[in-house]
C-alpha cells in the first residue's frame, strides 16, 4: 500500500515539475530576474508539440456539419480566454488569448489571417494594425492642419484596442462522424475576436465587429506554447490549444451551413432571443443525433 502511495506521489511530483506555469527556476532563483529563465537542459527537454491531428479520409466521413459559435467572455467558464487583460504587472508569460494572437501576428508567427470565416481573402498586417489603433487629433491639432503647419505630437490622440475590449470570440468548426472509429468528432477551423470598432469606442452605442479570422490549424504551435491559467492548480497549466480543441468553454451556435446561403439564426428568428436560443439547441441536438443515427439495433 505504501509503495503504491509513493509511486503516485512521485508521478505527481514529476508531472508538476515539468509543467510549471511560467515559473521555471522559481524555487532555485536567487533574484527575481532569474525566475522564468530555463536552463539549457530544460530548453532541450521542452520540445513538446501540439497533439497532431490524425489523417481523415474523405470517404470515412459519413456525416458532417459546419457550425459557427459565439463564446461569451462574460461567462465565468470562459474567463481563461479573457484574463489577464493587463499582463504588464504579472509577467510576459501570462497573457490573454487576444494578446497571444496579436503578438504572434506582429511577429510573423501567425500568417493565416483572413477577413471572414470562409478564408477567401487574406488580411495583411497593415490592415490588422489599422483596425487595432485609432489616431485622431485635438481641436488645436486641427487648427495647425488648417494653417498648413505640422501637427505637434502633443495634439495627436492614439487609442489602441486591448484585451479588455474583447467581448466575444466567434469560432467555426466541423462536426463529423468517422466511420473507421465509429465516433462523432469535432475539428476547430477558425477563431475570431469580436471587439468594438476602434472609431466607436468612445460612443455610448458601440459597433461590434469581427476583427480578423485566424485559420486555427495554422496557429496551433503558437497556441500550444501559450499557457492559460489553471485556477485549480497553477503548477499544471493548460494551453490555449488544449482548451479550444477539447472544448473547455461554453458557446452558443449562431449559424450553421444551410441551403439559404448559410444564413444565421437571427436572420430567420428575429427579435426573439428565447427562440434563437431554442433554435441553437435544436441545431446542437441535430448534431448529437449524428452518432445515434449511425447505429442499428
């Protein structure tokens, strides 16, 4: 009995030591600057990659359905995707999903960025940065412009979208029944932050827009490296890739592919939020029935 207990303690200790959440060398650091700095041996051991998707033959997909969902960041279960909204005082290793995506795009680590969920038109970094920042001038600056003078820097107003401005994420995914494994599976295809239009941020009624769509499979390496906070055990972090692939969030379906040009639910269930939620649940039930419909007794 004692040997079994010691075995489990050893396993937990090893696992915890391998998965410190941005706190490498925490217990051995002599100064705060040494916290988070990994040794050469640790860097060599940290060669993990996201769990690769298995190859799926088109002939093995008996049934499939593409759906679009909304992840509301005001729900507690979705807080791991929202916080921290200000990482300046916490450290560079703890960031919100929005900061991870925007930083990776600016660094060139994520390049598959599009204007819509059909991934037809790519969005350049210049277009993205233009939608993230607002540059305006004060009345004094406008007077300088009218006088043909160069605007002084003190009269230039700059306002940037931050992680705190993200209210929702929209995701696009594909549910399918794999006949080889006789299992209903899900494959996430795209993710999009929803924020106020940068030019309506100071208005009472804000215009919310889809900022950009990221093709999810191309961003998995970045999202696997970035870790979200684990409220139950900070020594065992979970990556954003794991959260999204394992669907550890709450969402509502707002659109499914259909014969009407993939119209959204609010287009044919207007001005009735309750009926829209019921329709969303109906779509969910239809997907759940994929698996049971494949079996005959």
